[in-house]
């Protein structure tokens, strides 16, 4: 580090070596006004780079700067340089982690027929960015999954782990696992991540919490399971908000007892609120008091059954109202994720169900029922494809499944869903038939004619489903 100190006497003797920019030709007015007679410039350097310069002036005392003053200025500036560089590195790392975190979170929530949703994510203001996340995942049969989770730790590692867990949750939800089964598989994944990183999960170095909920707009029932998360709040139309009574579960990665799920009925217009710990903890108040404040802020929404088109706005207002009521203006110490959802329901007129006799000769009768129902729904353009898909799924269930067999059609403005359920737990698989094979083309044909298809296990057996788009290409 080099610096320079100048005074009138030294200036007459020899031109000094200065680390500061060259002075202007005309001195500034304050130089004459205050009588500045000595100037010292000290570069601010840290880790091999110069981040600025410190300029010190003397105008009251007539003595010029001494070598001791130079040493003191260099020591003070060196300490300040380290602090400035640390602050710059922290800000740069925080911006990087925050950009990674936001890139891994959903930019927009999907539009689904089962519910309206709104969300908020706030990073920690005075600490490193954590691993909070939320998600809304469309499922088969018009159902939808809602997930909120939090990864223990902060920084890039927590954000990267969050991205891996969110991807795993989407994959597990896509194969229609129940919430408790999903958490079980997610717990195994966190244990493997702990082993791969060499951390001790029992010591709490690596872990996560998660709450998963699946809502069915046909039955209007919601299945929930949690791992180390607070229970969600629910507000039915005309009722006060309350916490959902459901079994608790250990955080992910501990390998504790099995997770348990709960089922609750959610009437149309019910608001379900899922959140992370940062919303109710660490603000200088008791967590239970903050939960009561959360319920009070949620109850402030005057439109529990808004008109079409206004649901999203009212949920956004509720999110903002909750954040204003619970979070301090100076920022939060922990990340906050909030997800609000208002349930919808499919009327009985949009669902048709038939029991199928275990007789292949009666498949033609089932097809006629389907054609008549589609005519009642004014879906004549989809009759040929739906009739063919139903025929293939029904024949497959009669050949490889076990009675009782049930056919169900569900439709909304954009999608027609065909479901065939039976009591067998054997899942079908798609294979490519060879030239002279007599079978094996049914599911291949279904996959080509539909937007997507799949199967899910139920308590009674399995359901094979296929979705047909009603929108014109």
C-alpha cells in the first residue's frame, strides 16, 4: 500500500507522489474557506484489488501530516478495505443465491379447474437466503396438489437442495402418489442427500420440512400430510379460520416413524392457507400469537365467494394483508413462503359414471352410453376419439383387471377425461407391438390419440385415465 501526504513546504521542495487523482487547476472554494493546507491520499486495496481511495485533509492545526499519521491512516484504511470487500462479496453472493432461488421457484401458478391460487415469496433481509419453496401441480382427474417446503440451511447449497427436492416432488406427484407416500419417498431422498454430502442428518446439518395436500374437485375432499411443518389454516364460507387437525410428522431426513395423512371436506369457496415457519416465527412474538394473527388477517377478506374473475385479485389482497399484519417493516430473519388457494367444485352435471359388467360383449353398450352423454354435453366433435379411447381402456380392464369395473367421464371447458377403474393393483405399461403381434397396441393407440394418459393406484385398486383436449388445434 502506498500513500502520499502533501503540505506547502513539501510542495515547494519537490513534487510529491500522490495516489489521488490530479488536482484541478483552480482549487475548490472550500479549500480557501477552511484553509486546507495538507492532504493525504490512501488507496483502499483488498485482496489484490483497489476499490477506492481515502482522502484526508488538515486545516485547523498548522502542522503537516507526519509519518506516524501516514501509518495510522494506512492501518485504518486497510481495515476498512477488508470490511468493504466483505460487504461487496456478501452482496454479490446474496444476489447470486436470490437469482438462483427465484429461478427455481414457479414464475406463475398454473391455471387449474380445481381452485384459484395466489402466492408470495420473501427472502430473508438480514441473513442468507434459505430454501423455502411452494408449488401447485395439476394431477389426473382434475385434481391438484399443493406443496410448501423449507430446506434447513442458507446460501447456494440450500437453494440447490431446494431445487432438487422440488423436482422430486413434481415427479412423485406426477405418478399420483398419496401425500403420505410422497413424503416417505421424499424422506428417503433427503437421507441419500445427507449421505452424499457427508453430513450428519441426526445433528440437523441437512434436512427439510414439507407439507403436501391433494384436492379433488369432484368429491370436494382434500388429503394432507406433513413433515415437520405447521398445520395449514382453512376458512370455509361463512366460518372463521382455523387450523386443520391432522397428524404431525418428523422433518425429512430423520428416518423417523411413518407419515400419516388426514382427509377433510372442503366446500366450494373454502380458502386453504399453506405457509413456512418464517411467516409466524422469529418476529419477537410468540408463534401461537402469530398464528392467531394469521387467522385474523385471513378472515379480513370480505369476499369468501367472489364473482368469476375476481378470485385471483381477492387472494392476492389476502396475501398482502397477511404479510402486512405479521411481518415487520424492517425485513424478516427467515425466508417466507405463503400459498393461498380457494377451492372450486365440478357440478354433478359435468361428471358421468357407469358400472361395467365383466362381459366383453357389453362394451358396445358402454360405447353407446358414452356417445349419448357426449351429445348431451354438446361435445359431438370429440365423439369418435372418446369412443375409441373408452373402448380400448374398457377392453384392457376387462381382459387384465378384476371386477368391479367402473367408467367415469369428466369434462370442463378445455378437457375431457376418461377413467376406467378396477380392483386389480397391477399397473399397465406401454410397449411397442411387433409386426405379427395380435395385442399390445391398445395403450399405444390411446397415447397417440390423447393429450396425456396414465394410471394411479387407489385404495380399491387402480385407475387408468386419459385426457382429451377440447380446444381446436
